C-alpha cells in the first residue's frame, strides 16, 4: 500500500462489483490517473472469474466509466502467471500502480502486493482497514447502485438475487446474520450506476443459473 497516487498512472483490478468500483472512485478522488480496468476471465474468455459476469456487461461498465477494459483469461492453475504477465505489460506501458478493492483479508492483500512487486509496480488499497459496514455505507452514500448477482445458498437465500444494495437491505442482511459486504463469500454484486457513470448499465435478466452451492442471475 502507498500513501499517495496523485498524478500516478494506475490500473484498477475490476470485478465489476461494489468494492472494486468504490476503490476506483477513491483512487480518482486521490488524483490518480486511470489507464484501464483489468478483469480476469474464465478460460473460455466469456465471463469474469470472480463474479461470473458476461464480458459484454463488463464492456458496458467500462464504456459507462470512459475507461478501457483489459482482460486476461486463465484457469485457476494459470491465474497468477497470466495476471502478473499482464501487469508486466502495464508496467512497460508506464502504469505504476494497481488499485484493489480488498477491505481486510490479509491473504488477498499480500497476494496483490506480491503480484505488483513481481511487475515492479505498487499496490494501492483505499478501502483497507475500514469496517465492512462503513465501506458499504460509503458506497450507498456516494450514490452507486450495486445489484446482488450471485449468492452462496449455503449462507443466504436466492431471494436476495436482483436486489439493490441500499440501507434498508443492509439492515435486513445484518438482521439475517449475513455480512453486509459479503466478504465471507455470501454474495457478489455488479455496479450499474453511480457518480462516475456516463449512463446506467442495462441488465437483462433471463432467470437464475444454479452452479453447485451458488446461484447466479443469468444475465445477458
């Protein structure tokens, strides 16, 4: 982690969800110079590795934010190699910093810092050390719209799918014993609108897609 990224070119590690979006927002507020969003895709190159979002929707987000989208595709076995390889390309093109949206998972932070170090870059985690409740509250207060697109059905009901993360839903999640940030793997989100968006991202929901213990919105 670094103290300042003012005037420094950066990429944002982009899941399409709330934490990466808020981290991107704070990096801009800190004066960083956005060069691109970087998303790792599954091996077939059609869906994001973490949230299962279609590439087409990730491209809509990037267009709405006015920032290029760069993608890599890999199996979990090749993930680190492909990720660091892309970071080295970023570095060769003058990008100095990677922006990440992790809050308090130490293992994730170390992995990101090590990956950046391998490419002679630095990691910037503007959400690090905040309470999970505070991070989600800040997202809502800043005016971002995050929709729940995936749930772990061992931890929460699929009835939450498609709902917008707002303060009433935060209270409902907490009352149900669910981490409001989903940091224990309970759920994933997609951000469809907010202060950085030139236009809202239109989600076409075709139904539900169960995959093992998870259930996803089938998005088009």
